[in-house]
């Protein structure tokens, strides 16, 4: 595997970012637009870690996840969605480099765990950022959250649930990657 | 999707530099989401209308793009506010209404940005900011890939349907839908990877080198760039002061 960034690797990251964006558009215009934000946590908590873990496993190079996140957010910028830029601008380097770092750390000795842990870390960081924003500046829909949910017990429980969901999604990404890893196309990308 | 949103026109707003539009959009995002008080929100709304008139897009065309997002979201927010907010009916409805205005302003700025910014301006803007061109090129190719990958997804779905897959979602048997969705993942990802390799081969064959030098377009800020940016900055400062 070449150490540097090849054109094929960069274009592949772009292609997966496009795929993630297109799936996001479908969810946004169908599920989220009709149900408000009820399913947004669930859908973004599953789709987000799946693709980022897949990119990280496929490219297996430090910075791949960060580039992927940057591209997804730029693509999303041209859509009238609320989520993309503000929170993610701070999160792109943190999330991307964390996922890449965890993947590279676990890739050699604990390959089987890599997908789960990367997905877990991704969602945990997402959740922590949301909690920090919630308590520092307040979210636009914060008043609509039932008051019993704003307690340490519930915040921790929701954080664990969302992180485990991310872990499961990351594990699924690893299963898909393992299925594709022996194909000629993946070998060609990793060359 | 992006091609549908962008409206090709000759106007002051269309001619603004990418970075002016982008920074103004970034300033207005947190402002309309949670920083601005209701009074500043009205100022923002006025500024939005002014920008809309200057862009020559037309209210009807703008509404046609916006209604898909605004109508369901507004109904959802009002219902959630009535269900979960505290106080009497009037207070809960008013809270919901303010939230609706916030989201309307927020989404409208997003739509205006998308309608006045040609997607090709984005990688160009990044190149001018002296970010490594390999990322700009990736972005440019990404935009080119959107219709290709979208077609691939449709082809895979149609192929699965032709094999007798049940695509409908039923509450009685939700597992069936997830089984169908899972049967799409591997072929869709595989065809996406194939598309990316083909496109990168084309780039390589034309001599593109991610580490090589590239000509960067010149940056030119006009008087309107400075003027609109100053207005945006003033509104942001006002939002912070009154908040």
C-alpha cells in the first residue's frame, strides 16, 4: 500500500462522501421533513458512523476520515439543512482524527474490535458536543425537551445508548468492508 | 438536487465572491438558530428579503424550493411546542411560533445560499484560499459524481425489484424492509467504488498529479462584497449585544 495520498484514494473518499450525502438527502426529505427531529438522532446516529468507519477501514490512512467529513459537510452546505456547518466545523478535525487514530491503533492487534470502537467514539464525540452546546449556548428546540430528561442520569444513559448504536453501526461497516476487502476494486484503491 | 437549487442569474448576489457568501452564511447560522432575540430576528428577516430582491430570484420560485422544508417543519415544531412546552395554550403557541420564525430564517438563508452559489464556486473558493488543490479537485469530482452515483443507486434498486424484492414498508413486518435495505448496501457501495476508480483513472490518464502545481484563479472583492459583509457583521454584533 502506498503511503501518500493517491488520486484514487482521494476520489474514493469523495465518492463515499457523495453516497453518504445522497442517502442523507433522501432521509432529510422523507423521514425528517415529515417527522421533525424525532428520528434525526436515530438516523444520523446510524448512517454517520457507518460511512466514516467504512472510509477509515478502506483507506486505512491517517486523515481519511477527516477529509471525508469535510467533504460531506461541504456537500451538505448547498442544501438548506440546519445541522451541517456550525457544530460540525469544530467537530470535523476532532471526530475525523479520533476515528482515524483509533482505527490505526486497533488495526494491527485488535482488528475485530476496530469498527465497533470507531463507531462508538464517533457517536460519543457527537453527543458530547451536543451536550456542551446545549448547556453553554442552548439549542433552539431546548425548551421542547421534557424536563425530566435534563438530568445527569438520563444524559449519561442517552449518551451510552447513542454510542453503542454508533458502535453497532461501525461493526456493520466492518462486516461490509470484510465482504468487499478481497475484491479487485478494493485492492486497486488500496494499492 | 444541487443542480435544481442553483438558479443561474446575473445579479449582485450571484456575483458576490464565494467567501463573502460563505462567511455571511456562517455568521447568520448561529445567530438565527439561537443567538438572536425576536427583535434582531425581525432585522434578519428584513435583510433576507432585501437579499432576495437583490438576487432577482423571485418570491414564487423561492417559495417553491422552500415550501418542501418549511411547511412540514413548521407544523412539527408547533405540535411539539404545544405538547411539551410549559404554560397555557397561548404561551406554548407563541413559543412554537418564535421557533418557527427562527427555523424559517435559518433555512431560508440556506436556500438563498444554495440558489445563488454555483457548486463549482466552492472548490474554486478553496483553491483561492490556498488549501491543497487535491482536496479542491476531490470536491469538484464529487459534484460531478453525484448524478452518476444517483443513477447507480436507482439501477441497483431496480435490479433488486426485478428479482422480486419487496420494497414497501409495513408496520406489521418492518423486518422485511430492513432486509431489503441490507440487500442494497453491498452492491451500492461496490458500484460507488467502481465509479470512483474509473473517474480517478480518467484523471490520471489526463496527467493530474495530486502533489503537482496548479493555476489558482484570482480573488477579486467588489464594493458590494464589502458592503454586504459589513451589514452582516453589524447585524451579528447587534445580535450579540441584545442577546
